[in-house]
C-alpha cells in the first residue's frame, strides 16, 4: 500500500490519536513518506501486524531514528566517482540548501 492509497481509505491522525508506538507496537519498516497538509508523515508497517499506519515524521525521528535514516539512505542517489559529469553537477548545485 502506498501513501495515496492509504489516504483514500483512512483518515489523517490528529493530535489525540494514539499511534502504534503508544500501543506497544514495534516498527517493522517504513514503507513510504509524504507531506500532507504541510506535515511530513511516514507510512509505517508494524511487526506482527497486517495494518499500516501514518505517523508524523517528528514522532518517528524520536522513536525510530535509525529506521528513518535507513529509509532516506535507501532512496538517496549518489553520483559515482567515475561519473565524468559529477564534478560539473556538484559545481552547479553547490549553492543548494540542504
């Protein structure tokens, strides 16, 4: 299930919604991410559970930081050292904010 499919069938959590962490669930994987109404959410798959759940990134950053890092690292595309254009690309992008 991707984020768009999830949003078609589920409501966004509100500030009072207990997330899986609050129910004692352990994270299995972050399977997606997106921004909804200005807030970044991760789509979380819980260990031993069939359901997925949207959890605000600020919660995940505190409760499962390593999984967040792994999720982003798995999606970053690095220019290889052998790529002749990588030096030019770096020069072109040196002023970009991270």
